[in-house]
């Protein structure tokens, strides 16, 4: 059975918005603890709402440091409401690393809706 890295999430993503970055950490496959640095050109795939794995449309890969990276998604990657699972595969790192995302209302809109609902309930 393939070793799997850590599963992070859920991370909130806006529906159909380009330029959103998702953080992911890569660790060594032997001990699943040593942080992997200088990783380039991994295979980046997404599954939208339980669908089949497909290559990310954007998938711009950038190293942040200390084993952390970001994957940039575009509007095609986030055009389906619901769950999105991001999978990164690179030889030498944990066989697969995953991030779970929830594509829907962006966090700013969610907060504004919460405040609006709260104010409405206070008046009742």
C-alpha cells in the first residue's frame, strides 16, 4: 500500500475564481516526518465533488520553504461547487499528499452573511 502524507483541510475556496493558492506540505516517504525541500515538477491532480482525478488546469507550483509549497488553482479548477481534493505526487516524497478544499462562498462573503443574519436575528 502506498504511503500517504498528511491530509489537510478543509480549506475554503471561492467558486470559479482564478489565482487561489492552496498550501501543501511534503515529507520524506521513509519516515513521513522529514520535510522535503527543493521539490520541482510534481504531478498535481484534482478531484471535484468525488469525480475522477484530472490534472489541475493551472497547477502553478511554488516553494514557500521548510517543506511547504503552494499550488495555484484557476477558475476551471474551482468551477464545481462542493468538495475538491488536491493530490500531489512526487517520487522521493510521501507517495501522495492531499489537501481537502470546499468550493463555495468565499470567506469574506461568508462572514458578511453571518453578520447580516446575526443583526437580523437581534431585531426579532
